[in-house]
C-alpha cells in the first residue's frame, strides 16, 4: 500500500477488555498500523484502563487474553503508551500493577497530547 | 478538505450508521471530498446484501451504495471483522468453502491497513459508533 506520509497518529482505547470486542479491535488496528512507519501513540482512557490490569483470566469468559498481547507493543516499535491517571483512580487502580509500562497522564496533559496529533483513531 | 469515516456500528442496532451517513452527505454537500468509509467492528453489517428491513425503514446498504456511487467514495470492509460476522465476498467464500457470499455491490473487503491509510491521507478521520 502506498502510504508515503508519516503522521502523528494517536490510538485512543476506551473500552473494557471483554464486554465487547472493541478493545481487541483497537489492538488489532494498532498492530496493523505499526507496519506503515507512522508516528504512533496509544492512550488507554476511561474503562480502557482495565485492559492494562494484571492477572486477567480471559479464558473464563471464552475470550483470548488481551493482557498477553499488550506487552508485545514495544516489539512493534510502539513505545509511546499512555494511561489516564484519573481513570485509574476512579476505578481503584491507582496502585495496581499494569501488564506494560505506561506513562500516566493527568487530564490536562491528555488534552496536550491530543492537540499534538495529526489524526486520532478512536475505539 | 479530504475526509474519511470509520464506522463501528451495525445498521438498525444503533444510531451510528445514520449519523455517519448524514455526516458523509453533509460533507459532500459542502464540497468536501469523502475519500473512504471504513466499516469495522459491527459496522461490517452495513455491507450485507441480504439485509431486508421493512419498507418504511431505512435500507442502509443501498443508501451507502448510492452515496458512494454519486461521490466516488471507497466503501471498505475490514476482512477480519467481516469474516467473524458472516460478511464474505466470493473469494473469501471459496477460500473457506462457505455456502455463499453476501457482500453488497460497491463494497470492497480489505485489511486494517486501509483504515490507517485513510487516517494518513485524510485531513480528518471521524469515527462513529462504540
């Protein structure tokens, strides 16, 4: 495919991991994007922060584990991984261990992050 | 301005298809160029040639075909999301030995790279559905 330009693209993932397939679909889209040599970032917001929690037992819900795939992001050269601090706090996860290191951002910093982007892919 | 749309909602189940259509229509009316509509997640159901709503309800699939035909818009359906939900073209039908194909004319099955391509080539990518 001919995608010559390099753009700053932010993937925003806002859904809990297993209530719908949206979180998986967001990850699939992100991994697919990684081969096109763009400037990618990913932000976990709202219920999306649940995707990062350790010790998920997805198989009990008949699902494949997202937590098993997320640590692979750096292997795809996706290193700008952010999480919404207020969403962690609201869900009692402020001290939770996460499956992958993510930079916690206050809501004001998230506004800045979004303003720096050339496009957002929202999930 | 070049605009692309990502649509995640199935027709009839949510407002997403209606909103996306009206937005696309409004863009064209204002002289913007809608490059592509990418159907992902439950949005792939918009591409079914077999949907048959009651006569007094919207026929979303035909409406997309008409808009795309008039304004030369790509209607691209994510292959992985489509296969999971039983939306297949002739090639996929043969590859997986399925009893039939059902993708509507004017829609094209392709990969997630087309979503990224839309984001890169458009001035705006607008998402509908959840």
